[in-house]
């Protein structure tokens, strides 16, 4: 039988875990910038995607910017929208109130269900080879990597046709990639929440 360490050493290291914890997820400070200046929390968007949601959008105004050929008066770029600083023509339109239906895409729960045994089985080995804080950090980074991979590869249900037209691709959970970048790892003592 191969000796990998003493039980007393393992128990001392385990006892040192008392009071340490690792958090993995999207933390409170991660936000999207909104056009009206009010931040939208990435965790809120992740929740809507995880469980599905109906988001009520109030009536509002949008300004569309385009380029016009000043000689002919025709739209340039086949009438496609351009950024404000590139435009020489703008129109303002009222968008009526509507509801956005977001289907459930349980990337978080699925990742946990599929990987929790791997994480739990890997933790004792990491504790044997590292300090408690480092073992927790490494476990957290493994969980983070699996969550990011889940976001980056999620396919079902696919985006709606209108979302595909807006984004230019059928990549659920991946528009700005902010959600994947917002996954964080934090190791702390129990009394630090």
C-alpha cells in the first residue's frame, strides 16, 4: 500500500478549513451599462436566463442613425443603421410597450449537477498538496471554468429569430460575453460575507 500522508496531518489541515469558504458565481458588483445610465446587474440577467422570465419593456423612444448620400438623397450602406458619430440623418421612433419572453436556460444548475462529483473528488487531493486557502481557490477556479464553458457552449433552446437578427448569431447566453466574464471566485472566512 502506498502511503500518501499521515491521518493526523490530513485532520489538522481539514480542521484549518473551519471558517474558510469559497464563493463562485456572479457577484453583486458586476453590471451592464444601460443607455439611461441605470446599471443592470449581470446576476439579474443570469437569473432570468437560468429560470426563464417575462420582462415588461415600457413604451420608449429610440433614435435611428443612417447615412444619406447628400447628392442623390438615397440611403448609403443599403439603409443600414450607423453609429451616431458616423450619421448625417436621424429619425426618432416610438417603440410600444411589449413583453420579452426569455426561455429557461439552466446553465448554472446543469453545470453543478454534471460536475459536483468531480469537484468534491478533487478537493481532498488539492488539500493534501496545498494550503486550505489555495485548495479552495483552485477548486473555485475549476468550478468557474466549468460555468464559463457552459455559458460558452449552451445551445438549447436556441435564440428566437428576432434575437438572431439582432445579435447576428444563434448563441444563447452569449451576446456581449459579459456574463461569462463576470463569473468570479472569492475565498474568505465565514464571518466575511
